[in-house]
C-alpha cells in the first residue's frame, strides 16, 4: 500500500468512525512518508479513542512542531491547547501548565487569533477547578464562552459550558450548573462537537447527575452515551466508563443483575484499554458486592478503585458499617466529608446520616439531614426528596418519635416507588414497619416487613436480609441469611452449584457467591465442612 492510499483510507475510516482501521492506516502512512500536522492531529485523536493516551500525546506534540515549522501559529496554538487539556486528563498538571503557557504565548503574538484565543484558556480554567478555586474557574469559563459565541465556535462553547456548569455546582448553584450542562448536551445532540470532547462532556454530566440524585437526567444522558458508543464498535476510550455509569444508574434503580453485567463489561473494557474506567469499574463492582454481602470481594474492589487516586466513598465507609466496624465507618465518612467540596459533601451526607445513627450519634445525624435539606433547596429532584424523607424517618425513629417516623417513611416509600428504586423502597418499608411495631400495629408492621423481605430476596441483598432477620428474631442459624441456609441445605445433599441454581432459579455464579459467603461466615473451607455443619445444626 502506498502512503497516499493509506492516508486516504485512514481519513475515510476516521470520518466513518472506524477507529481501528483509521489507526492502522494512518499509522502506516505516517511510517511510510510521515504525516503532516493536520493529519497528525487526526491520528492523535484516533489514538486517544483507541485507548492510547501516551501515543496520542506524542503525536500531538509532533503536530505542534509541524504547525510551528509551517508557520501556522493558530494550528500550533490549538495543538498546545489540546495538549494542556490532555495532560490534565492524564493527571500531569505541571506539563499542562507548560503547554497552556505556550498556547497563550502564541495567541498573544497573533493579530486576530479568533476562537483559539478562548481555547488555549480552557485548560487553565479546568485546572482552577482541580485546585479548588471554582469562582475563578467560573469567571474564566464565562470569558471563554463569550469568545466562542462571538466566533460561533459551538464545540468550544460546549466545552466552556461543561466547565462553567461544574464551577457553578461546586459553588452551590446546582440548578444553574445543570442548566449549563443542558446547553452543552444540546450542542452534542446537534452534532456540533467532535468525538473526544463528546465523550468527555457526556461522561462528566452523567457522573454529576448521579451525584446530584437526578436520575431523570442521568438516564436520558446515559441513553445518549449508550447510543453514541454503539455507533462506534471500535471505540475503546469511554466504552468502559459507559458501562460503569450504566451500572451506577442500574444499582440506584434496583436492577442489580443488569448492573452486575454492566460492571463486568466496564472492567473488561478497562482491561482492553479504557483508562477512564479505572475508578468506576471496580467501584461499581464493589458496591454490588457490598450490597449482596460479598464483603471480601467488595473490600478488594474498593481498594482497586482507590488506587486510581479517588477515595472510594461512601461505599467503603458503608462496607465498614455492614461488617460491624462502626467506629471505622464513622472515622472514614467524617474524614471524607470534611475534606470534600460542597457538591461531593452533599453526595456523602445520606451515608453520614446512616453511619452516625448506627454509632448512636443522633445529633450528628440530625445536623447532616439539616445540611442535606438546605443543599437540596439549590436543586431538588424526586430522588433527592426520597433520600431526604428516608433519612428523616430513620432519625425520627432514633429520636423516639414513631408517629412522625411513620409519616416520613410513607413519604419516602411513595417517593421511591415513583423513581422505581426497589431496594431503597424496601429499606423505607422496614423503617415504616419498625415505626408501626412501636405504635402497637403488629399486623401492619408484619406486612411492611414481609414486603421488604420479598424485595431483598429477589435482589439477593443478603446483608439487608440478615439485618431484617435480626430485627424480627427469626434468623435461621448463625450469621446466615435465609437464602444462604437454602443453599447450605442443598449443598449437604451433594448437589452441584448448577443443580442448586436450577432448584432455586439462580445462576451458577450466584450460587457460587452464596457458597463463598457461607464459607466466610462459618469459617469453613470445603463443601464437606459445610455438609457437616448442616448436619450438626439440624438443617437437614
């Protein structure tokens, strides 16, 4: 293949978003004759989308040199601006500053730089967010946005709107921040944004929507991301993050089996090269493991998520709580909340309430609810209303006001039902059942508990079932849940995991997880030991 034919084939493949072929053909053309700076930029973008961030940086550096050598100052400034942003993406803020400075130096030497004058300022604005100065970041983003609008640069405007929105959110202006996100997503929908910034923008706004308990926006934007990724089967970067974000949304809505599939896909795509899934993939796997009682697996996955540089909270603190390490849970969530920005702190507050209540710190939980309620005034959503009502019901019950707790729990149940979050709905039904029991309505309490138990069993929410069994005093044996006892009984008959799964309508993988939990809880290491335990304790 000649250099010219490889180049033309590579350009065509990139235009059609066939990224593997584009990478191969453009790389061949570069090896044969060397690419010009514009085509080097194209190959740099393709390399990033194929999960080669360092290779992308090297190519873009060559494009910068090529533009300078050709006297294309605007092209060199644009390449410098992208390098500044990509180094932030890679966590190298010092090199980002160097490249941003080069870009701005070039722009200052131009008589009419056009919109590139705004583009070279994007990385410094993003850097201000990372360094904890959202007010200055907002000011700079709005100046960039004005430049973009003056020159009708819609892609630059979308990037500036993302930065502006995140700045506003950190300043506590959450509603206005999400309106800025809406505008950025409108540009994405209109096709005004190139693939790399599309991925950055969409993944960022979904993540913030989940943190803001805005499941409606999160679902709509996740559908956009899913369709965008499906249209590019050879995409690597963003493909794992897509599945991780889907998993987070599915967990919130109680679709745990689907969430488990999405989380496993996220981890597979991370291994395939999506460096952006380094936190989300293991964190969502950890969340599912925690909720289903596989505490050792959860701890390992949280540890892996933490290796990304992001603290795996509130999940890790809630794992400490579920494992009976209440003081450790309190220390972890307090430390995390104290060091968080305003928006992240709001995201942590529901866990603060739960953990402080478990530690007997009712006043601390009450203060956390007051803070959560106040922050919710900036932007309320149906899910956030459910979160607040649930927390309020638990605190009222701890304060001894069963009647008010029942009222709040019923508000929470209705709110969770409207959002489709079955697990949280069941947890609120447990609170309602406890309140009814304290008020002397035994039949009502039993109905609420029975309904909650059915949901927990369907989800394989073993810790919730164990807590419920402890509450009602009907724990079958030791620390095992009802489902684990069923599995143990069948193991003692000599059935294989597959046969047990067929008997209980469970997957073989789920049976294996239950068996692992049984071994861990009972201090056993073999099926024969489990069989002996079952006989010794009258389970068969």
